C-alpha cells in the first residue's frame, strides 16, 4: 500500500504532494514499522537512532507525531518565522527525478510563530513525544532587524524544544546567508542567548529553569561557504557555547552532472547531487574541531543527500554524531526511514560495531568512508 501511495503522490505537482504528505502524517496515515534500537547521545540529548527528519518538511509544526511514527529518532520542525509570510510565488519546488534531487525556493512560507506555538503546546500537553523534537527558527523576509527575529524565536520556543536550530543558511531569503559571516554571527548568537535568558526569567517562580543550560542550540550552515569562512564560523560557534552544527543546508551550486529540465531553476538544490559537497563540508568541520580541541564542545549533525543506510554510515564515519534527511523521503516514500535504519543495524552488526559513537570520524576521506560503507553493505 505505501509504495503505491508514494507513487500516486509523485503524480502530483511537488508542492501539492508535500502538502498531502504533511496532512497524511498529521492524521497518522503512515506506516508504523518496528525498528532496531540504535541509540546515540548528542549534545546531552538521548536519541533512539541516528536518523532525523530535516527542517522544511513540517514547516508549521503540524505533523510531529506522524513523523516520529515513521521511525525518525528526531524531528526538526520549521523554519518558523516570527510573523506569518507567504513565501515566494508558485511554482517554487521542483523534483529532479533523473537526478534524485529537489530544487526549492519556498522562501520561508510560514504560518508564523503563534500558530506553531499553539500546535507545539497542544503536542507537549498530550505528552506524545516519541523522540527528540528540534525547532528551527528563522527571520522574516521583510524584517528590519534579523537578530530580533532570532531573539523572538529563541524566547518563544525555549520551553517547547528539545533543541533549537538557528537557520542562517537558507538561500531563498535575501541576505540570510550573510549572517554566517564572522562579522554578523556574534550578533545573531547573542540575540539567541538573550532570548533564552529572557525565557528563563519568564518561567514560573515555582518551576525555575535555565533554558541556556537545558536547551542546546544548533546552528545550520550552508555547503557553499569558502573554507576559511566555515572555519571562522566554527570557531565562533564553539566560543559562543553553541552545542551543535548542522551541515548542511541546500546548495546554490549546480553540478555539471544534473540532467533534469529543472536544473536551472533558482533555489537550493538538495538530494543525491548534494551528498559529496555536504559530506566534504562535514569532514572539514570535524577535522578542524578535532585539531583545535573543540570537538567535544560542538556536535555535528550530518545532512545532505542521504538516501540509504550506506549514506548514513558514510556521514558517521566522516564525523557526524547523528544525521538527517528530507529530499529522499519526498522521492522514495514513507517506508524509507525504517528501511534505512534496519539496513544500518545490519551493517553495524556485520562490522562488529556495538556503539555508533565508536565509528564517528573514523574515515579521513569520502572515498575511504564509501569503501568502508560498501564493504559493510556487501558483507551484510
Ligand atoms: C522543499 C525543501 C524545503 C526546505 N526548507 C527548509 C527550511 O525551512 N529550513 C531549513 O533549515 N532547511 C530547509 N530545507 C533544507 C533541508 O533541511 C536539508 O538541509 C537539505 O534539503 C539537505 O538534505 P536532503 O538532501 O536530505 O534534502 C529544505 C529542503 C527542501 C528540499
């Protein structure tokens, strides 16, 4: 039934299929697989497995329970902006089926903070949490001061998030990626810290809480940064007590290999053609953090082009503590997470790996990681 439904959804335009998938998950119309236990600990949080749903699928926090039902160990909702905004004109998302890829220029279509807050409060009150819930915050397109928007997001969602993601890397909001620059980053990170501090001040007197200590903050970066810019950003994240870096968002580059008629559409490219670029960024980040003794401070969440257990394995070997995907779910359907996790469990067992943390960063290059992953896959 699920492969057939996924196939039917692919007949719809990409955005309509996306909407239908969110609504299906919202009403629990989804497989309920039995899953292997593959625990990982990241930034002080316990995850049931090392595969999460990346931001952008459930932008308005409508379908958390359904997304967990698919098997994801964590689900990141958002990007949520303070005020509602429509995003870019349609069409704004394209499937590149031949390339196993997606291009989107949604531009943070968001129902805004208040709607998401209502849903998240309802969700938390039901006590439904079946995994780690991340909340990804962003800035409105017409914001006069983006730092204020990140302050607002941190303050508003501190009490509801297991972790917060500061998204400064979407390519579809003019100027957003400039916030990754060493000159701008401290202001944004300072605003987030103030938001958490003010949320703590507002906590009820009989239940004081220090959100700066209890809610780890992750920052999501682009794969298109120059090496030196990436290094400078990592140094600042570690200095500012950020707990994790999500590598990476979509790319504005267009590899020569792309075949689809949509390849020149404006927007961020994701899926298979992003895999190597995102993995190289992750590997570079891991190596820099090890070299500078900051690796323990900053966890790495690997995302970009994952479509199989081997892909997850490669990201772990290159230094990811956990991983996420989005495009492959849209292209392959709702059984993908459980297939990946089942295959990953087999690969780890066949390689004699009992603790996923033990393979983190064990490969120096993508080629080496791919060889190791293929070997584990062949023998499994
Ligand atoms: C249609 C679409 C919408 C996205 N929207 C967001 C978003 O709102 N916020 C964000 O941080 N990332 C967003 N992303 C990026 C994904 O979270 C992810 O970083 C990227 O797609 C790479 O992973 P993938 O190759 O598995 O898709 C979006 C991606 C897609 C395909």
